[in-house]
């Protein structure tokens, strides 16, 4: 009886082994591909419809291929000013948030001080707080300081808000780069006669630069597309996301899709160059 059952079980075992091998080889790749397609599908629609020539103002139905919007990407009144303002706010807030966040990450990783554990916990609060709650809190803060308000809602209040929520992301990103940092290289540099300042700029800074650049890119992307917090702290100032929200009621022009496509392509190229530089540094 056992001898007869064994040949019948062998095909089943072989089939299960083949299925397991196929799953090990293709399941993860298939799952990853579907996840990437799911994430990039809206971006692909944006790029596709940036070449559309719609009838009227609503760019929801494909009509025909056209390069008119790409040849004149700022042809809509108010679009150029809002894009320029968003770029200025993103650059300035990224610069300040990156400097402050990098110094905070160095302090949290390298030094021991009273309240370090509490500071580590508080760093995550701006990341965990809902944007609408943070925006309302900032609005209350700006309006309540002074009589009349010491902070009138304008580009300054937007910068303060963006620097505030960007610092947390910079600290977390740079701190991840500093964990496991080869301190023996700094010690070797100082043994060879370099002081703390020279050691930082010649040894420490080049090694943590990929993490700083990654943090800056993250802060820039978060700043340039933020709407909720900006809407609470902008007053009459109109950034690019606020311009899109205002235009969505009557129809988003094709030029908005063009600007979005340009921002996406620049971000992808920047991330690619940063990754390539990090790999070259690691291999070197």
C-alpha cells in the first residue's frame, strides 16, 4: 500500500516545489512592479495630459496631442508669480531647515546633554501632528502675537511654518546617516595635526554630505507642494499649490500639468545624481 502511494505523491511534491520556486523567483518582483506602477500612475497621467489640447479650460478628457503648453508653460495669468514664489519659499526654507536640522542631528548623535531623550521624542511631533492641526495652531500663534498682529500673514509666516515642519525631516534623515559613522577617520585626521574645524570640513562633512543632500531634497519637495499649512499662514499670498486649488473650481489649465511634470523630472534627476554620487563615494 505504501509502495503504491509513493509514486502518486511524487508528482504532487514536484508540483509544489515548482510553484515554490516560481514564487521565490517572480512573486517579489511582480509585487514590486505593481506597487511602482500604482505609485507612478498619477504622475504618468500628469505627464500625458501636459501634451493635451483640451476644449475649454477643463483638462480631463484627451483631445489631441499638442506642444503649445510646453512652449508657453507660464502663459496663464498669475501662474508665473505663484511658481516663482513657491520656488523662493522652498529654497529659503530648505536652506534654513537643512542648516538647523544638520546641527541638531550632530548634537543628538555626538553629545550627551540634559533633555536629550525628550528632544529625541519631540523631534517626531511635527511629523506626527496632522497638517490641518498644525496649520490652525500656527495661524492662532501668528494672529495672537501682538496687537496689531506682530506677524501679518505673508511670505514671512509661510517661511516660518515651512522651516518648522521641515526641520524634523532633516534631523531624522541626517541622523540616520550619522549612525554608524566611522569616527576613527576623524581621530586619524586629528592625530595627523588637523584641528576640529579642519576635521569637520575635510572628513566629516564630505562623508555625511549625501545624507544632507537627501534631507535637503526631501525638505524642498515637502515645501514646494504643501497646501494645508500654507493655506493657514499665507494670508493674501498665493503659492503654486494654492493657485492650483483656486483654478480647480473652474478648470485646471494645461500649463499646471507642464509645471508639475517639470518639477517631477527635476526631482527624479536630482535623486538619481545624489544616489550615483553616494554609490561612487561608498565604492571609493
